[in-house]
C-alpha cells in the first residue's frame, strides 16, 4: 500500500487502516505479520496494542482464515486473541488513533522461535 493511501486511511475509521505490514509464507503456511516497533515499555515490560487494531485484526483473521501475529522488537509474538484475552486497557493517549491500548505483560508472549522455529530448523524443513 502506498504512502498516500496509508496517510488517507489514517484519517478514517476503516478497518483497512490497520492492514498488517507483511504477509509471510513458508511452504503451505501463510501468516499475517503486524510489526510493533517501540511498543514495549522498558519499565513495566508490557506490550501495547491499540484496541481498535485488535478489533480490526480479529475481523481480518475471521475473514481470511489466516493467523495474524504481532511481532515486537525483541521478537516476542502475540495474536489478536492473546491481546484481547490477556491485555488490560491502558490510558488513552494522543498517539496513534487515540483509542485505548491493550497492555499485555511481555511474560505472556510467545517467542518467535517457538512459533516459527529456529533458522536451523527452517533450513532442515
């Protein structure tokens, strides 16, 4: 999606605003990836995800029947279901859409290697 479209969508409430960053495939497995850089508090060790994004992503998962993963800087992974089930609503901020964030303890996240395997394991597949 081009930058002009992304900027225009940012001014709407359309679920397309939260289109995942990547579509990845290994063999027959296809997944959607939404990158979350700088979305982990270094003091509270919680990952933050906008509630509106989680809602849009739950709809996208239902529609596409593909898994979606939030990938954080340290390669922790959460799904929209994880965020909804494990997250606690944080304070409203002026960042992003202005909607509340769900805050999920980093200790509840899965690791990239646990879900997708190690580079050695990927090479052997």
